C-alpha cells in the first residue's frame, strides 16, 4: 500500500476486508471473516504499513453456522514487531478447514 495518508491506508484496509471477507453478523459479530490465505495476506499488509495488530479469532464452520473457537484466539502482548509473525504462526497451527473463517482486530 506504500506511502499513503492515514485515512487512505485505512480505507484500503477496509476495502480489502469488504472484498475478501464474509459477514459474521448472523453469528452476533460485526466483523468480516477471512479465509486463512486472505487473513495471512491482511496481516502482511498490516505489517508492511506498521498498523498495530491486536488480535485474531478463528470461527469454525459447524453445519450452516459459525462458532468462535476460543481455544485458538490470539491476542497481542504488545511486542509489535513479533506480533505479526506470532499471529500468522498461530493461525497456521490452528488446523483450519477450508470453510473456517478468521477475524483480525487491528488499530
């Protein structure tokens, strides 16, 4: 995303979420869930632009619904440079099925 203004950067990040994400509104979440590959790319975008990463949640597909897998929640411990790698590694180890989704919290 290069050297963008703060507002343009966040507009681009939100556009990425809208283009690649799936609504979890029916599950009581206002967030958009991403596939593993898209979540990893989104985390890369956050790192490239030095946007703080606060957390990531795995939503497992169960029938026609999604359930939050609390055992796989990742959250920042404020070591920003290591957070991106830690989050990505945690999501890769989560044993996601193709239909599972990931939400990413950032600031």
